[in-house]
C-alpha cells in the first residue's frame, strides 16, 4: 500500500516537536454523529441561525432545548471511532501534541486524549443564563423532563442553556487564546474533518501557516483550506488515521 506521507511531510514530522490537530464534526461522523454541512448534516434540516443562536434559544426555548437534548442523548450512547483512538495514541509519539476541537461531543477525551482544547464548549455542560449556576447533563435532564413544556428553569427562575458557543457569541477566552498560541507555535498542523468555514476556528490553520508550520489536511472533500495546505489527504479520518499513526510509528519514535 502506498505511503501516505510525502518525503517532505516525513521530514517535517520527524523533526517536529510541537504538533497541533484541529478537528471538526467530520472526525465524529464515523461514530454516528451527523456533521453540519454534509448532505445529511444537521444544518440541512434546520439553519444554524434557527437553532444555534441565543436569539433562537430565547425566542423558542422549547425547540432549541429539545434539539440539544436529542443530540446529548445521541452523544451519550456514542463511542469514539478508530480516528479518535489513533489521535489519542499519536499523543505519545511527539513531545508536545495538542488537539483543538470545534466539536462539543467530548469524544477525544473519551478516546483517551489528554491535551484537548474545546473551543466551542461541551454539550454535556449547562448553566443558568441569570445566576450562571451550572448543571450536569443528568441534572439538566431531570429538570427538562419534569417540566411539561420542556422549558428548563433554574431554581432562581432563569432559563438553563447548554454550555456551547452559539453563532454571534464569543468563544471562551482562555480556550481561544490557548488555541492561537498553540497554532502559532506548531511545527506541523493537521486540519481534520472540518469544512473550515466557521470563524475564528478556521483562522487557526492559517495562523499556523503564517508562522512556518507544515499544514496537512485530512478530509474526504476539498475545503476552503485545501489550497493552502502542503499535503491534502482526501480520506475519512476513521479509516486513514490508524494507518497514518502506524506509518509515523514505523519510521520513528520521539
Ligand atoms: C463569533 C456550536 C463574533 C454549537 C457552532 C457572516 C454572517 C454571520 C456570522 C458570521 C459571518 N462571518 C463570520 C461570522 C461569524 C460566525 C461564522 O464563522 N459563520 C460562518 C458559518 C460564516 N462565527 C461565529 O458566530 C462565532 N462567533 O464569531 O463571535 C463575536 C466577536 C466579538 C463579540 C461577539 C461576537 C461562533 C462560531 C461557533 C458557532 N457554533 N456550533 C453546536 O454545535 O450546536 S458552529 C458548528 O460549526 C460546530 O461548532 C462545528 O464544529 C462548526 C464547524 O463545522 P465543522 O466541524 O467543520 O462541520 P461541517 O459539517 O461544516 O464539516 C464537516 C467536514 O467533515 C466536511 O468537510 C466533511 O467532508 C468532513 N467529513 C465527513 N465525514 C468525514 C469527514 N472528515 C473526516 N472523516 C469523515 N468520516
Ligand atoms: Zn439561576
């Protein structure tokens, strides 16, 4: 079977100490979680503005709360796929290996990855928009089920929302700052399973490139980022990452 890495990519990877991975919904597709913009993606049924915005939540709390509760239920019964697992194992091959994820499903951590930066939040966490009291997924579900209208309210009366970043909302400052620092310092930057359309996440690979990183994209379709990459592997993450990890391991161990 032909090698995945070009000689230039091998050279850059073997001399790399800082490796950064940006992932999007595509890395979780083979775990059964629908992506956003593929043909059967989440946003094909509803537009993001209708659901993933504070306005939508405030105006239509029941619909948005049901949308997230349904996704939580899917995610709670979802396992990491070989792509997540290969990335968790690759952490051991480099001195400094971090994953920046746009995903809110927690599957990288479930697969055993330690250095994960969640820049769009995590769907299992919830908080009251008034007093900011936090609620676990289990606590939320109890309140949600007990309310016949599925309008989740805090003890203080405020609405409880998922701790994810909606459109028009700022990303968590510390996570975003860390993501930019990691990207600027990266020797090799992988963009995996993202259409690279959502900002500021989509700025991260460009920032890495501007600071001299070698840019590799793993995605079954071309994206707005593809033209900027040094190496583009048009494959699914779950299929190719275990192969890639083996290839790296065979050729060198840090
Ligand atoms: C902000 C979290 C500003 C919740 C999400 C114009 C108009 C309006 C707004 C904007 C605009 N221009 C820019 C903006 C800002 C906006 C934005 O970028 N819009 C885009 C769409 C144009 N960004 C924001 O609003 C951000 N906030 O900018 O704040 C601000 C500044 C100061 C003060 C106040 C405010 C917030 C962005 C975060 C939004 N939250 N979701 C939830 O999940 O419900 S967005 C959503 O998109 C997810 O987070 C997701 O992670 C993210 C990116 O999508 P992808 O992960 O890339 O998924 P997608 O389906 O697109 O692609 C999947 C890819 O996988 C495909 O390429 C496919 O080929 C591939 N694939 C498929 N199968 C596989 C695979 N790959 C590998 N293996 C496979 N098996
Ligand atoms: Zn409250």
